[in-house]
């Protein structure tokens, strides 16, 4: 069942070495949104596996490829794509299919009543299916974020959201770090009194490709400390 809305939707996906996923992700997004799809923006950091070439060769007028030759990083890629979006609603998510593209219309439909809709693992209907140690680290970061920034948001590290264009125009996504940008974005949304809702969804295991965050335990713990420091920076405003 499709959740159709009156929005023209821009979908932004960062990509790096996602040749195994990108075509399927684009196809599933197109099918899910149907006539509501305005554009799909792929921001590719010149993937050595040729992900950008697959996107280019699809020759779909609704697909926009931004191939970055010098700049790198998830946060800056998302910021680049979101700033380029021309729809009146903007959605962003990873293209590794851990987040089912079929969930996008549910978020967009909520924008009829709210300014921002987050795909959340920690509200009713939400679930995390990655390995327990990875899930526990994510839960710990979110608990810390809630303690410091407030319990208005349950999933501060979601990375899956739909927002009205007016929100994006007022609150620019940070270009720093990895997924920390989302914590900062949500905190600023609440501070600016935007109407925010979380929508439960099941986060699955990524399909193929190379994970940017599911590395060894040392890498994950280092990321965890980076997130914690960023949360403190966000709250108290120091650099």
C-alpha cells in the first residue's frame, strides 16, 4: 500500500563503493514514491568500484549524479546533496539497503502534519537487527545524547529522515564528521520549534558493499568517543 502525498520529493543518497546496491536502491525508491518522486540525487566520492559510472549510465532524467573528485566524507556528501535538492520535501538515507526504501513514503506522508519525520529504531514498530554489540553501542550513544540534549528525540543517530524544504533552508546540515551531523540537526530542529515525529522502522543488515561504520570493535569505540565529544560540543557550544 502506497502512502501518497502532495509533496515533490528529492531523495539524497551518499555513495562510496556501492556498485552492488546502487541500481536496486534507485529502482526501489522510484517504485515506492511513484509520482511523488521529483529527483534522486546521488553524491558519489569518486568510488573506485565505479558506482558513479553505474548511476551515470542509467540515463534517467530524475537521477542527478554529483561526482566529487576531492572532497570526501558522509556528512559533507549529505550536505552537498541536500543543498542541491529542489523538491519541496527532502529525504536522505544510505544506499546500502539497510534502510528499506519502501519506508520513505511513510515518512513523507507525515510531513502533511509535521516539519520533520525521522525513521526511528527506538519507538513503537522500530527495531535494530545488526549484531548485538553494534546495536548496544548505538543504544549507548543515543542514551548519552538524550541525557545531554534531551529526551524529545529517541533516535539521535538515525540518519534516515524526511524534512520540509523550509527546515533545510533554515538549518544547514553540518559537513563535519561521520553520522554526528544528524544529532546536531535534530537538536537544532527542536531548538527552533519545528514539529518532529519519529516513525518506527526495522533497520536491517546492509546488503553487499563495504560498511563505513561496522568495522572492528576498536574502530567502533573510537567512533563512540567522537560522537560523545560532539554531543558535548553541540550542547555547550565550544569548539
